[in-house]
């Protein structure tokens, strides 16, 4: 069984630019046209993520965890692709500035997309 989160976006074109150009997701399906409202299927490292600009598909501000094997290398790669930090001023600043060791045993950093959804990259 696969569980695939759906993230709400205001502008599919803007979301696809961020997820593709910065986070290295590939659009592998969805509506033929990306004019809003629209739906897209993204893939990265064997995982999938749905983006939707349809009213009623999710809420803005959703958080999704994404696991990775080398959090520091991933962070450096995303920074080189244009990731800007810090992100959400209401969240702990340190996890938006770079990977940190959490007290619960994971190493993490957070990325906020243009619509305020948070991607929590986690190395266990």
C-alpha cells in the first residue's frame, strides 16, 4: 500500500517551478494543462507527491515528512539549486536554516513551499 499526500497550491506553475527546479521532483502525471485549477503527480527517489490547485483538495499549511539517507548532502544540493533559508518565521528557525539533530534521534531540516506547506526532510 502506498500513501501519497496531496498538497494544496495556489498556482500550479509556481509550485511546479519550486518543486522541480529547487527540490528536484519530476512531474510524471496529472492534467495535460497546468492552468489553474490543476492537478499534478510528482516523483522523487521512488516516492510520489500530489499537487492540487483545486478548491477542496487539502489545506494550505500542511506538513509532510520525507525520509532521506544523507540529510547533509541533500541540504547542500538543494541550497546549490536555489533553496533560500530561513523559512517559516513561526517555526523553530534552526531547522529551516539547516540540518539539526533532534532530541528524538533524527536529523532534520524543513523547507516551506510558496504556499506555506512544510516539507520535513528526515534522516533516521
